[in-house]
């Protein structure tokens, strides 16, 4: 990992450990609640892992805090500015593309704003998110292949789409030019299920 990735991994690890300990959960309890192995959780908390977006989503949902809360310290500000280049790069493609979380809201109803770049050959597959999740996407450059469940659409620069994120979906660059797009994700009631389960445990 480069320096920025190392710092991000350490920040995520600190936040996961803090949230877990605040709930007085053991690693085994978090593993059971999230479906993420104990070994992976240990690596995440130690900042030794570069977990996938899917893994981070499972951990954040289990903790009831939402993905954005894992990548930045809690703060109460009326205006939160993310300067160019300061977003959290949570995905890197084999060809060099990046998925960067640039802005977000706090739980329970979480909205995330992402800046994506896919280089030729890059593809990102996503498991189904929590029930009720919706996504909005607009292509700025290139041609994007979007697959949602069993439906595939091709989007050109300027095209926009909305879809349900609670099914498997993927984004791919099958062309020879860079693809850039903005993605907004709305995930309602983050952590509600795990919070209710914990209350009755």
C-alpha cells in the first residue's frame, strides 16, 4: 500500500475498533453480526488489510454507523468540505481506476457521493446492498457498461440512470478510453437490523 492507503487503512482500523469496543462487542460478536471472518477483522483493526468496499459495508452495517463513518472521524460541522484529492479511495482497479468517496451524510439514512474512474479493462462488481438502497449515476466521460441484476445498459457521456442497489450490480469499461462518472448511493436505516438484534441479545 502507498502512504495514503496506509493512512486510510489505519484510520479505518481505529474507527472499527472504537465502534466495536463502544458496543462492548468481542471480535467474534462482530464477525457473527457482519459475516466477516475474525481474521479479516483483526487485520482491519490493525490497519494491515486493504478490505473491499463490500467488506467495509458489511462491517459498517453491523456496527450501525454507515460506510462513511469508517473513513473519517466523527465531527459536527454545518459544512464539511472535501478538497480535490482528499477523498477516501476505497477501490482501485487492476488497470488503475479508482472509486473515491468524496462526500456523505451520517446514519441512519446515509447518502454517499462517489467519484469513479475506470480505465480500459477495469470492472467493479458489487454485492446487493441493504434493502431499500438506491443509486444515481451520471457518466462524465467515456462509455460505461452497467449491469443491474439481469439487465445491462450502456451509458455515454452525459447519460444518467437510477436503479435499485439492493441487487447485484457492476460497472465496467469495455472500451479503449477512460470512463469517469459520479455515483450517489442512498441507504436507508443503516444498522437498524443489527441495533435491534443487539438490543434483544
